[in-house]
């Protein structure tokens, strides 16, 4: 049994990770946060450790005072300095031995970082970890399946529509639709993270696969679950490379807070990465085979729970 600290544990994905640790008895969990959130369940309040991410010595003391052995970072991509300082504090801490940086997507490269700032944050964190004595692993879980069960399937993630618009029976598929993608629900990602803490040795990368399928297969499942045909368009490589993508009905609902040009830019980037097979995670690095008792939800499981008529 070790003490695990979840940095950003009051945030979206962080809350899923905290819940998973809170529902087991093998390890003690602490939540690192700048302030106690009123949204945190009262049963979790005693687990909160308030920290100052700008002060490395005080961070180090907080880790040592709470005997933190392992850190799971779920800090957002906008908190690069906070995560870097936490890595420095973990290296200085006499009790901290392991660190999992905030990743949980595809396998990011310098090419991704050149056009997508959040990817640069992740790559820089990995570079920093490699200079420390900390044992680390990168959890890669593909695209979160949560977004396609919203709002009926429980999740802490905010709404987001990419490629398939479940609410409006429409899809804008990047490329041919035959490129494999890994989809995993955040609650299942969290289960594998909890299990991985008990591993004697951490691999440099821990791939988590809920289900791997193509967008064409995804649309087929969606049509089966909803009992209706979807309006499907395909965005060719040339369209995506130009920084645009087909607008879906759900996109128009968020332009007030997420300008169309920015949203289309991100949609096109993700589409290009699908064609480049960036979301086709390597199965030989999957932790699923290490923990066969964990049965992640499939695409059909989530779509049925979210959209099947009773």
C-alpha cells in the first residue's frame, strides 16, 4: 500500500481518477489542489491537500508531510509550469518515487507539438522526467468515449463533439473512415491507472484500450443503437490540411464560447492525426493484458446507455 497524490484531482478527468482510488482499499489517495472546491464531495474533503504550485520547496514539503509515493498528474495543458514545478518537487521529495504526467491521449511527437501547443506541454514534461531519478509511465488511452454518451452516461468531462454528432444523427468523418482509433471511457482509464500503481515496475508507456474501431464502424454502431440512418460526409486530406472540417449541428451550439475558426482548426488537426494513425495505439504496449479482470466498456456499451430508447 502506498500514498498516491492526484494533482488536479478536483478537475474533470482528475475527479474520475480520484473516484477510482476512493473506491478501492489497496492505496491511500490524496488530492493536490490550489484550493478546496465546493464541488468536491464531502466524503473527499479530508483527502484534499492545498498546495502552491509556484513554490517548489513548499510543494516538496507537502509531498513529504503526506508521505506521497506516487503522483498521478491530471493538470490541464494550461498548467505547464505547475506540472514542471511538481516534477521538480517530486524529485526533491524523500518519499516520492513515481510520477505519471498528464497525458491520457495519443502518442504525441514533435510534429504534433509544432502545430498543437498542448502536445508541446506533454513532450516537455516527458523530457524533464527523463532527467530525474523518478520512475514514470505515460498513460495513453486514445480519445475519451465519454463524449458520445453525454448526457445520460455519467462523466465529469464537459460536452464535446468530434466526427460523430450523436444528438443530431450526423457525422463528418476524416479521410476514408477506415483508420483505426482507440476509444476509452475516463472511468475505465482510471481503473487501469489504479491497477498500475500496484505494478512492481512501470514501463515507459502504458497503453489503455477501451475499444479500437474505425469511424465507419462507429457510425454503424450509432445507427444500430438509435435505429436511424446518419447523414455522413467525408473530409478529404486536402480539406483537413487547409485547416477546416465539415461543420456538425452540435458545433453551432458552442460558437459563442468557442469561435468557429478555432474549433474547425482543432477538428481538422484531429482529423489529420486519424489519417496518420496517431490514434491507432500499439496493442503490444497495452496494460489490458496485464489486468484481464478489468473489462472496459465498448463503444456499443456507452452508446446504448446514452442513446438507446427504453
